[in-house]
C-alpha cells in the first residue's frame, strides 16, 4: 500500500505544474498586453506635455485642442486593444487539467503493470543472501538429481576394447577389494566411458583404501565424477568432496572452479566471481577450467553487479620468455651476442605482457630477467604495476613477489 501512495503522490506532483501551465494565460498575448500598457503611458505623458506647452505659450489654444483630441483618440484605441486582448487570452478549462492528471496517472499505472512487477516483494541484499542459503540447504541429493537429470556426455564413445577392459576390471576387483591401482584404473576408465556413477563409486574406494593419505586431487576427482553424473549440478555430496579437497589444498583448481559453480547455482554470483576471477588470472591455457570460466564469468559478474572486462585468452604452450635453458644455450656465443639474444627475449616478453597480459609466473620471470640485465629501475616499475594488477589476488601476487625477491627489490 505504501508503494501505491508514493506512486500516486509522484503522479500528482508531476501533473500539478502542467495543469497550472494550462490554466495560466500564456502566449503572445502577454507580450502585446504589456506593449499596450506602455503605449497608454506614453499617450498620457503626451497629454501632460501638451498642457505644459500651452501654458508656456509654445502652442496656441487651438493647436493644443487639436493635439489633445488626437492623443486622446490614440489613448482610447490603445485601451480598447488592451481590453480585447485580455478577453481573448484564456486559460484551459478545469476539466483539461483533470484529463491531464488522469492521463499521466493512468499511463504510469499501465506502464508499471506491463513492465514492472506489481506485488513483488522487495529483495534487499540480506534477504537475497538468506534465499541463497535456503536454496543451498534444500538442494536435491546426489541420488535425487541423477534421477531428474541425464548425465553429462561421455568423454569418448567406448569401443569394444574399453568395454572388455571394464568388464575384466570389475570382475577382478570383486575378489580384490583393496587393490588400489585397480580401483584407480577402474574409476578413470568408467569416467571415460561415461559411466560416471560407477566412476565415482570406484573413486570412493580409492579414497577408502588411501585413508588419511587421500590427496586433494583424489577428492576433487570424486566431486568431478559426481557432478558429471548429475549433469553438471553440484549436489551436497559433491560439495562435501570439494570441501575436503580444499582443506588439503586451498589452491586446487578443480575444487575452486566447482565451488564457484555451486555458488552460481544457488544464487550467489558474487561468491562465484570471488573464486573464479583469481583462478582465471593465475591459470595457464591448458588448465581444464579456463575455458568454462571464460564462457561464464562475464555473465556472473553482471549478475553480481560487478564491472568486469574479460582479459585476453592465455596462449597455449606454457610460459614464454627466457628460461634457464635458453640462457645455457648461449654458451658458445660471444658475451655481446649472448646479451643481445637475452635482451631480445626479455623485450618480447615485456611487449606481450603489456599488450595481452599474462600469468603471474610470466610477470615474475620478466622482473627477475630485467634485474639480471641491469635494468633495476625498469624492474621496479614493472613490480609496482604487477602489485596493482594482482593486488586483489594474494596468491598470484605471491608468485610475482618471488621474481621481485630474486631481483633484490624486496626482502
């Protein structure tokens, strides 16, 4: 009800000035009326001037009489013109103002009813977070979601040899339940064949056999297989596996990517962006999560109300720039040739990072390489630029800092 009262008040305040403008006399008549008043004042002054001239003897009585008659005639004409103009200029009738108010109010109501959401409750940030937490808590279980959704397509179509291998592995492991390598092989091949439920069941056995020695990758692989079995949905069971992976390795890329996906699915795009953006900036082109993140992160940022521009895609083939092997390969060159070759590689790396951006490792290598060439001031400038670029990502900045430490720029 409060909303409609406010909307009605706004419509009323919008219509009142327009209604007053319609009621008020307007147009050229106002200008003409003021002109007639000026003319009448001039004629009155002329009559007084005629009286003064007659008294001084400048005009004879006869001339003064004729002048008074002429000026009086003009004064009467001006007075008639003013009166007719005032009668001819009229404001709009009151019903026109009422029609205007009805049109403004009705049009606004129709537009809001057509484009808006009447009756939709407010969604402040705290309430949206509560709804997201509720959605996360009430997600379907792994078994329920597998019944509702088809699994993801297989990595490759299984051929006869793979099918035969899987049958043999399954039969063999029925009598060797603690065969670690057998279960690892079974989990991988079941996943390749698209049998994701069988794959994550085998992966559970791998974790059981390893016990406390199970790694972050083991749990991340388990979550990966469960999510693929659920058609891309992150179930509570898959989230539990992701949590255990991150407890063992907070930088596990697979676990970070799927954790972000889980937040996106439960209405927290802000948390998704907070996880994906640092991961993307510190990943290489070969990492499997880079492509799906690049395909989704801009829409995630928009949903979170964040301005974000997708950086250029990282180049495949690993880091580019001078490596220790590159330096050793120059052993047969003269010192001048060796220095020139190294400098060319460094300049190429610097130009690419300036134009395309790059990974923290590449920034680290550039800083240390410049220091090696004696360009300490330039290395300091690039270290300062890197702190701005990677300042929001402590993990990535720590990698760049290693190059600054090798260059002697920080202790």
